[in-house]
C-alpha cells in the first residue's frame, strides 16, 4: 500500500537543529549567497552569480552542496491568516523527563504544531501552534495534547500581535560577531 502524502511541508528533526551532513565551515561566498537568498529566495542563478561576481556554475554547485548536505532548506512561508488559520499561540509544555523524547515526537506529528523545541528546566518542551480559532486551539490542547502520556501541564500563550518573522538564523548576526 503506498504511503499517504501529507499536504504541506514539514521537517521532523531529531535532536537539536537541522543535522547537516557537511562539517566544513561555510566560507564567505557561501555566507553571501545565503544572505542574498534570505532576502529573496526566488533569485535566479544568473542574478546571484552576477551579484557575487562568480559563474552560474559556481552558484549552482554551491547551492547543490548546501542543499544536498541539508545545510540549507528552500521553503516558502504563507501567512496562515490569509487562509483562515487565525489563532496562533506559544505552548509551554511540562513533560515527565523520561518521556520527553516520546512526547516530543508525538507533538511534532500534530499538524497544528509549526515549531517545537526542548528546553532546560520547566517547561521542558515549547511549541508554536496555529488553528482556525481559539475554540479549536483549546480543543487541540485539551483533547489531544494534554492526553499524551507524560504531559503534566500545558500553558497556552496566545499571540495578540506578531511584530517580526525572519529566516532562521538571521544572517545579519554574522556581521555583528566582530
């Protein structure tokens, strides 16, 4: 039986951040290429090459290496409010430590959850989730999230305004590292 494909893209990660398969440090050309793409991910190889003063082949090869090694993901972002998903919240989840990985994997599989990470102390799991409205967020937390074995407590922190969304990580930080 063929595997059912889910609509939309998601990246389920084990451990911390995206595991790149390439341990080489990124050089200045890689960083400048990533900065240009962070500004406009639709730029052509030709435009990137002209801006960086290198050949199209160099840009294509660099991007292929970054993508193949999972150092770079090319994704799109859709404002969820434009399609009727209007209620976003930060969830602070306290989990029994021995069940943390099991619960994290279960929470990561929920389509409402768009970001998930572990932390030190309590809460030890934090997430961002989006639903159509507040009632559906409450139902998600009460009937699905709270019922996972190992979940002790969930606090919902609704977003009342969003002032910044940026790429991860913000490459401008590299300019300030001096």
